[in-house]
């Protein structure tokens, strides 16, 4: 779903949301993606997540991609501050 007027496209789905190690459940999302760079910039959730302003959330998209987001104010919006996959912190293989 691209809108050539503003240079953005949207990616919609339902993903797994976490606040640190605490799962917040499956949530519907809309990710705004810059058409020029292909980078995710903003995530809108159906409802405001149960987190405080400024907290970092981890969203795993339907296709397996991972986004780190920072909650904006008391709204259902998060700014994307990073993406995965994440480096494994184990010192030895299991």
C-alpha cells in the first residue's frame, strides 16, 4: 500500500510485542516504510501498548523481521530505533 504523494509505503500485520523479556502478546500493527530508503520509520498499533512514554519495545513482524521501537507519548505510535536480528550473547553453542 504505497502512497506516491508522501513517498511512504505501509506494512500491516499482527506481531509479537515484548517489553524487555516480558511478552505483551500479539498485536496488530502498521509500519510506515520510507519508499526511498526502504527503512521502517514509525509503527502504529491498534491500541497503545502497556508501556510508559519513552520505553523501548521489541516487535517481531509476521515475516520474522524484528524492530526496536520507542513509545511516543500516550499514543499508539512508536518510532523505530533499530532492527534485528540480534547478536547471540551466549559464549558457547548449546
